[in-house]
C-alpha cells in the first residue's frame, strides 16, 4: 500500500498535470484525480490502446511509454510495477521543444 501512496505523491508533482489515472494491467482504476477522476471511459480507451500496441511486438523490445497528443494537452502513459500510469498534461503547442512532434488538430 505504501508504494501506491508514493506513486500518487510523485504523480501529483508533475508540472502542468491536469489529471491522472493509476490502473491495473487489465484496466481497473486503482486511483484517479483531476480531470481524470473516476473517468472509466478514458481508462478503457488507454487499456485497449496498450493492448493493441502489444500486437506490434518486436522481439527484444518492450513497451516503455506512449504519448497521445491533442492540441492543448497530451496523455503520457507508462507501465511500471505492473501498473499503468496515465497523466493528462497541459502544453502550449507553440512551445513544443521536439521538432519531430507534430500536434494534429481536428481540422488537419
């Protein structure tokens, strides 16, 4: 139980975080907060996305993390200690430092 509290404290310190989810590997929500509080729909979508990504299996490589980008925020997803950690993080699309990251808008 102590590790869950430590993970919560760490997730709450992420700059510009709008919300978070901590889920089991099968998608059950362990903890949530902010914009993602009790958001079973997003939890289900993230869980299915991770499951789908496993079908892209490449030998000797494991899923490390994933970002799902929107115009003004993104979901940062990682798997650690057999749990799925999701943070919804606000960003300004005009100040992204990585030139390779392109934010897709609905009108594109």
